[in-house]
C-alpha cells in the first residue's frame, strides 16, 4: 500500500544482531553499562524476547517467516519470506551483510556486502567491524529505484555482532572498557570473567553501531518516516553450567541461548511512549514478520495484527 498523499514513505531499518544475549544489555537491567549510547537516546528495549532457534541457520529463516517457530518447524513446503513479500509489494529492499551470508533469505532481493564500502581501518583478516554497515548508506539508499523508494524502504543490516568464540575480535581497540579479555578461541582455557569481559565489550560495540544507525536515520527525516528495530538471532552460553557458545537442541537449550534483545527507535515521542508501556510483555521472533510488514503498510492475508508489536501504537 503506497503512503497516503502528503505523507513521507517509511524507512524501516531492521538490524539483525548476532549472538547477543538479552540479559547482557544494561537497558534490560544488566549491572554493567553495556548500552551507554542507547541509554541516552529515546529507545524502547523489550526485556522478554525469545528466539526461534539457538543457531543462525535455524533462527534466520524462521524469524523472517510468517509461520512462527512451531509452524516453521512443521512446514511441508516452501513459502515467501518477509524480504520476498516486501519486494513483491513495492517498497525498495536491500540486504547489507557483514557476515558469511543470509542463509538463503536474500537470494531474490538486492544484496551487498558491507566490506565493499568499508574503510580499510575497519577490516582485517577477511572480516570487518560492524561500523562497516553504516558506511556508504546515503549512496546505497540513493541507488535504490526511485519508484520503489517512494513506496517505502526496508534496509536489513546483518551484523557480525558478538559471534564467538573470538569475542575479542568483535570490538575495536578503543571500545574495550572491560578488562582483561579472553583472546583465545579455546574459551574453556580462559577465566570465565575474561570470557565475559570480551563478550560484554562486543555488546558495548553493538551499542555504538546502533547509536550510529539512529543518527543516520534522524538525518533521513526530511524524506522518510524512519524506524529502527534491532533483534538478535539467538543468545549464547558463557560458561554457565559449563556450557559455551550456542546451538543446543531447542528443547534442552538454556535460556541464555534463547533470550535475545529487541530494541526499537522511532522519532515519534507518542509512539515511543506507547511502545514503552509494552516493554515487559513476552515477545518472540514470531512477532518480527508481522511487525515489519505492518509498519511498511504491506497488505497480505498472512498478516496477524496480534503479532504486530507496533499495532497498538499505530494511528488509525
């Protein structure tokens, strides 16, 4: 559905986090200041969010599906994902990757890799820090078809995030407030606190990246109505009960591998206040498809208003 006459088209930035735990965000009550920049902004952090799976391969296809976790696990045929739907409905779609790929999600939509426009200082050994995702955004946006931009834009930024076990590589030298760090892939050989320090530094860096994304979105307000939603694909075990990393079978995986952060920014104070009143309600990846589709004004029989977290806050 095109924007109403005289209104600005939506610009929805979906930041897909990697391996971030909801309980390591100070926005959610963690004692360490892992979100110093976001805490100074008008964001809403939802505190009880459950992932579709315990690995990227399981969660990504599920979270972009309209079926929800149980329906996705029981599916008997292929179906459109959120990106396919948006592309068919008319808005411009762009997937920007800073990982090894999109698990097949973005095969039918425009996609680029963050490294293509990243300054050399952000990249080494074949990997780039996540601020690479923010470089060249103006040019990337301008290069999208004008007729599609007039109907709205869906930008997906796929982070390297807190990908383990090399957590210390996920933050720059000037972004490591917690010391000492574990600088080994053999996490069991490090002190548990050093593992936690390296991991928490990666969350602090994600905070920096998200604040930078919001700053960019603010500058687009003359032409668009921007929104940012950040959600991680799964969590991580950091030594609790002797467990490290992620990927355990869903039924036996601990909460640390399934509890993920979800943060929303919108320039509307009224909308922010409305969303904040819901920050403690249980959510899951099941809500993602419907929330993004609803906010982009996409009409589809697959949409379910009760799974659209923005629906109660959307002007009639």
